[in-house]
C-alpha cells in the first residue's frame, strides 16, 4: 500500500509548552541558599595558562581550586597530544598540606592522550578554600601544539554535604 498526502491536507499540531515546576523546598533558609550561586560554586583552572616548552624540558602544572562548598570528590579528565607532551606524574596539591591524612588519589594515562584523575579527601577530612588541588608533571617530547585541557563532559566535582554545585572550569 502507498500513502500520500499534501501539506494542505495535514493538520497543524497545537503548540505545547511544558510546565516548569520548582521542586526545591520553599523554606526561607533554603530559598536564600538556592539564590546564592557562590555558596555552591567550585572553580578549577590550570596554571600556567599558556607557555612554550623545548623538547626534553620538564614542567609542573597546577590544577587550582577555589570553593566554598566542602569538596568531596573531584573526577577530572584532561586531554593532550601524546606526540607532543608526556604526563610523568600526578600528585595531590598543597591544599592538602594541613590534612590529617593523605587524600585518596588514583590516576591513569592512556596512549591516546587522556589523563583521568579521581581525588577525594581522606575520610573525616574536608576540603574548601583556595589552592593547588593537583600537581601535574609533564615533559615536552615532540614539536607541536598541545594544550592540556579539561574534558568538560567528563569532569565532575561534588560537595560532601550534597549541596548543588556550579562548576566553573577555565581551560589551560
């Protein structure tokens, strides 16, 4: 069987606008917190932002964090050109200097130029404030342009107290 029709015989569908409902509790204290974006803002950046290196040169980059919310888990994915730079090591930054115990840090680097890091403060520790979250030691291995950059779709930051967070990430 064959079905055909013309635009003049087709019916127009009515426009449907979905209802938007605020599901947050309506208490004044909660509303004040919801309106204060900085209470859940977590900022990440790479330093130095840009720099040239010579083949064979080694350098340490820092992932800087600034947060009011107590950071419970950071899962960071960074991409780079493995023909141009090599990641030698990743260590916890100076923001953990006064912690009672070392943070839990796992890392992996694959041959396609993906660095995956999972970092969480030790049990019972909290992390907030501003400072170096991670140190990344790199080495220039070839000629070319390779910025170490966050993969935004695979970078996640979560607060220990469950508050909603807004992540602001500046590329390097």
